[in-house]
């Protein structure tokens, strides 16, 4: 008799793979969203440079060569005159005049040789300028013209520029030629043109010229993917505590309720930071990306949303731990394994949301720092650094961003941490941990617990310091 084949109970379940599939789906949504923000609506990445700097230097050489050629022609026209020696008493005087003429002719010949040498040197210098790509070393241009640094800064940083997508400006420039023979009379005022140029390079061409912008672009995409992938991870981690104090569930109503205060605080924070402390757009729309500031508003929304989500989770978990503390009155944590698991689950979830918020804010500070470094490497801003001795986009500004983001992290972390530490259930857990450890290990763990919390809380500010150190090495 043949026995019926046993049915295999192993099967694929979409529901069982949701903890994996949903974060992957959110990551793809974040990737698409970042591409739309950074490259959608016909976004054009362009350079900002001194458009007529080469022509201005050419005008210096043209003027110099014209003066040298005119001087050479003048010297050649005054050819030496042969005079027959006189006889008689006038012979002595004639010899003296001849000697004087010989001296003058020698000086003319020497002068003509000097002018011809100057012509050869000038032509060689001009050829080197035209064919050896001086754009890579803007110091070359400092030999031929100079600009008032305050005028240049006002031109580049004017509030009126916020209205424009393309940049075309002229500023007064002092043209000079310090070549020894023609130094006098060569100074003049002219107009230096600054603009994005008529040609719009492709994305790869732009990144090829400025690789750090390419790094910033892909860092922007990676950061957006991180933000989106953290949304389901944080929500899933908090929802897994639903069996703990089941009367307080992480549903839509509680999500909105516990997000009200974080949304208000983050709103006030952004208002103070971007309208009071930073009272003008630091990066204009016309610098390198069309409609940069409107794009960045859309870009920042998911970042601040995940920050609000993490801060709301702080408050929700603190509230749930408070209720668990009240329910556990009269119970001994050391003997109640169920209570131990519930407390450990709440604490680990809180630590995860705290770490996630720190990563979000720190990555944002790093992203700002990379963008500032990329902008300071553009031609017109490198020229400003040469004539002023300081960066157009001050790296110290990033310290402000890092400090403010560390501050907002502390605003939520400190009250919640103090509530955690003040609960009797937390005190019982600490006593249990200490009893199982030796003296030296107790000291080390207490120290490491304090220092790790401090490092995570100050991570946005620490990221600022690290980014500045890396920038100084790579420049």
C-alpha cells in the first residue's frame, strides 16, 4: 500500500517578509525622490567663473607688444651717422664729437637689443599663458589685474541674486602690466565679467571638473535613502512594544499626538535658524544649480520628518515606561523575567531611536560641510580666496549648524533620560547589573555609558570638526 505524499508546510509569505520588504520599498522611494529633487524639472548644473579673464590678460600682452614694437621701430629709425674726420685745428673737436656719437649709438644698439629680448620674452610668456591652461592656477591672473575684494563679495552675495537663475555681472577691475620696460602708462580700469557662461555642461562633465560636487550629489542621494529607510525601521521598532502596557498602542492617533510637541519644536528651531540667525540665503540659486533653494526646501522635508518621528518616539517610549513603572510597583525586577524583558525592550528601542536621530542630524551636518567645500572650489570663489585670504563660504558657519542640531537633540534627550533614570524600575535594573559585575568593570561600564551618550548627543558638532579636518587635508 502506497502512503500518500506528505504536504510540505514550508511556503513563501509576503506578510512574513514585510519587515524586510517595506524598508527596501521605502529606500527605493527615497532614491527616486532624491533624483526628482536634484535632477528633475530640467535642473541644470553649471560653473561660475571669470568669463573674460583670458581676454583681459590678452589685452595686456597686445598693449605691451605694441609698445615694444613701437619702441623698436623708433630706435631703428635713428641709425648711426658717419662723419668724415676734419683736418686742421678742428680735428680735436671733431674727434670728441665722434666719440660722443659712438657712445650714443652704442646705447641705442644696447637698447634695441634689450627691446628685442623683451619682445621674445613677452611672446614666450604670452604663449605659455595661452597654451598651458592657467585656469588651474588662478595666481597667474593676479599678475595682470586685481579686484576690490569687498566689491567682489557684494557682487556675489547680493540679495537681488535670489531672483535670478543665471548669473551675469560686471565689476570694475584694475589692469596692470608690471613688465619693467613698459610699466609706466599701462594702468587702466576695465570690467571683469562673472557669469555661468552660455554653455551648460552635462552632469558628468560638471562632476568631472568638480569631483567634490559629484561626491555631494551622490551623498545627497544616499542621505535621502537613509532618511526614508529609517521611517519604517523606527515605526516598526516602536510598534514591536505594543504588547508592553497594551493600553498604550502606537497607532495613528498616538503617533500624531506624540508628534505634536516635536513638530512644534522643530518648526520653531527651523524658523529661528533659517530666518533669524541666517537672515539671507547663503547659497544663491544662480551659483551652481537652478532653483537651488526651492529644491532644498523639498529636500529637507523628509529629514526633518524623520527627526520629528524619532523625537515623538522618545516621548511615546518615555510615557510607556512610566506606565510600566506604575504597573510594576510591588514587583521585584530581579525575579520577574517578564518584567525584565519588557524593560529591556523599551530601553533598547529608545536607544535605537536616539541613535537614529543622532545619525540623521550628523549626516545632515556632514552634507552641509561637503557642499560648502565644493562651492569654495569653484573658480570665482577660489579667486575670492586668493585676493582676500579667506574662504567665501566660511567653514566656521558649519559649527553653528552642528551646534544647533546638537542643541535640538539635547532638548528631547535630556528630559526623557532624566525621567528614565528617576524611575524605580530603572534603579532596580542598575542594581541588578552592578551586582553581577566586578568593581573595575562597574567603573568602566559606568564611564563608557556616560561617554557614549555624550558622544552620540554631540555627534552633529563632532561631525563638523571631522568634516573641517578632512576638508583641510583634501584642499
